[in-house]
């Protein structure tokens, strides 16, 4: 499959998208959870800051 990673700059709102091909996904599967719930958790929004901070090509 193809997974699209999108990163949005918190300063200028520029969105950078990158497509990545994959053969399988590593999902955290908790007891009594559905596949839909696991996929939703896998694709949830994450804020990058401190050491993980995203440096935008447009404004940095």
C-alpha cells in the first residue's frame, strides 16, 4: 500500500506531504480493541516539539 505522511508547520501552516510504500503496518493492538480503533490510533495526529521539532523549509 501507500501511506501519506503530512506535516503542518505550526508557524506558517505550510503542509508537506510524503508518500511511502509499505508491505505491512506495525499496529499496537490492545486487548478487546477493534481493527478500526487500532488504525485510528496509528493515524492519529502527533505534535512534534523540542527534540522532535519539525523545521519548515518555508519559514525557518
